[in-house]
C-alpha cells in the first residue's frame, strides 16, 4: 500500500485542506524534522575535522529556515548583497558568510567588503575590480575545472560553454593581479553544476581544484562546490546520493592533501538543493477539470509564477492528491496538470497517471523546497504564496506572509 506524505505525518497537526484555507492557496509547507535531518547527514559525512558545509541559500533563503540551518551548524554561501542581508537577518556573522559572486558591480562588491564577508571572484576582470576596491585585502577565486554536470544544460556551471570561473591556464595572470594589488589569495572554490547523483564528476573536479591549490602555499580553504542531488521520482527515492560513500572518498583525499600541503586547511562544500528540497510540499487547489480534444486537463492555482522548475527545465515533481473524494474512489486517470497563467507552456505535469480529481481537491507538489519560492514571481499580477513551517512538535507556524495587493502595488509610482 502506497503512503502519501499526509499519512506519513508531514503536515503535523493540520490537514492540507486546513492549511490552504488558513494561509491561502497555493502555500509552501516546510517540515522542520526533514530539514534538520538533511543538515545532520551533511555535517556527518566526513571525519576530517575542518570540513565546513556552506548551505547555498540561493536554493531557499527564508530567514526562519536559515535560523534552523544555522542551529544545525551549517554556514552559508551567498550570491548577492540581498542574500548577505537575509543571512545576517537570520543571525549569521560575517565570518560565516561566503560571497561567491558573478559579474557584480563595484557597488555590490563594496557592500560585501564593508560587510566583512569573504568574497570569491570568478574572472580576471572582477579580480582587478576587487584589487582596486580593496587593495591589500584577502580574496578567493572561483576556478573552472573544465567540465561540468547538471540535470539540465541551464544549470551546468563549469566547462567551456559556461560563463563561470577562471580557467586553470590563467593562474599566471591571477598571480600578477594579486601581486599588483597586494592581495592575499586565501581560498579556491568551484561549482560544476546542480543535481548530481553520481559522485564521479564531482570527484574529478575535486582532483582538478586540488592540483591548482598546490600552486598557492598560503590558502586557508578549498571549496569543492555544491550540486548534491536528490531523486525527484518516487520510484528512485530509495536510490539516494550516498553521502557516506562520497564522504569516505573525500576524507581520503582531504587527509592526503593536508599531509602533502603541510597543513590541515579548511575544506568546504556548498550544497543548496540537498538541504531544503525534500523539506517542502507546495500545496495548491484544483480549480477546473476539463477535456480538450484527447487531453484531460486539471486546472490548478499553481502557475509557473509559483513553481518555475517544470517550465524552465522540464523538471519532474511528484504530485499527491489529498481530496476526500480521491481516497474513496481510488481511481486513476491520465491527465495534464496546468496552472492559471496566460501561457500554453504553463504545465506542471504532463500526461501523468493521477487519482481522478474534482474541483476544490487539494494537491501537493513534492520536493519543492529548493528553487521553489525563491524563483516565484508576481507574473500575471498573482500573489506570491505564504510559507509555513511544521515544527518538530507538529505545530504549524507562518514563516512568510502571502503577498497582498498592497505588496503588489507598493513600489509603483503613479504619474502626478
Ligand atoms: C556557486 C554555487 N554554489 C552552490 C550552488 C548550489 O547548487 P545545488 O543547489 O545544486 O547544491 C550553486 C547553484 O547551482 C552555485 O551556483
Ligand atoms: N534553479 C536550478 C538550479 C540552479 C542553481 C543555481 N546555480 C534548479 O531549480 O534546479
């Protein structure tokens, strides 16, 4: 007998239907217990004593979730002054924030320098800019190991076809710029792409970055990057990324490197998705059921303004249906689940076998906690959803209010 997340207790003391009624539909629901477990798995993956997990908050920067991640002992990597601001709001100190930026303005770079966070730059041009703005300072650089990985071409972030990182052949120029501005290179980092389940590409990139690291005797840290995957398909759920196995390999590599280098430097990894993806179900409501020629469409209030991944990357998310009628009938049918946005690409799930649904049924989109709410928008004048947390004591609390019409209109300036 297949169990859904409601039966597994994901929603704590409330029913999904009560949540949409109280907080509005759609609503992102997070489970504290799952979030904490993911953090602990990462913290425990190696024995090397100076291994730091930086949660990459671009996956989800809700400050209440960051408070939990911080309690679990993870530091953070950020992408912008906005993310620095939110990390600080959650209680992170500047020395726990790693700013890995890409093509930023002088103004943004100055914000990070003034905030006192370690910055990594990813081109010679940005290294020059950093040197001009903070001569004599400390800096890290992002390398491009020459090959990438990822669930879609759009999220591969290393290799010849991407804008990221400095090629290893350019280390000579890097050294010249460092010397010209009297900069100390304290760290090397890389990130090959998002969502790997097979450790081989990651380990290959670890090997490349450590080869470069040998050229710089004064490093404080080397950061191997994120990209740790999860399985979005129910049938693959048991085949999890084997963190223990990856950790064992990393341990060997890190201890060996420390011995050759003569010091136990800090090693870091920066997973985003792995930390938050599985901790959230996005609840929405069936608003229309319709047959168009051969297709049966289930219209919902989950447009791509609320969850962009399926439209942007053809990503798959499991869907559960929580309506009472569903439990009684037990029938399944082939449907296409769509949103309420004025574009024909607004498809959440195509040709899926799902329990037969009726208007007002509540559905849950699984594994929505990473790159979900943070990528939502007000397209079509829609309100971004609330976010709620099911705490470990099973009680439910609000951690982000749903947008209001005032929020939607707030920044516009009418002509006099
Ligand atoms: C520099 C950097 N670090 C870390 C991450 C986190 O990636 P993921 O969520 O796949 O772990 C990203 C996003 O891909 C990134 O661009
Ligand atoms: N937004 C992407 C991941 C990209 C991460 C940023 N480098 C996703 O949903 O899978």
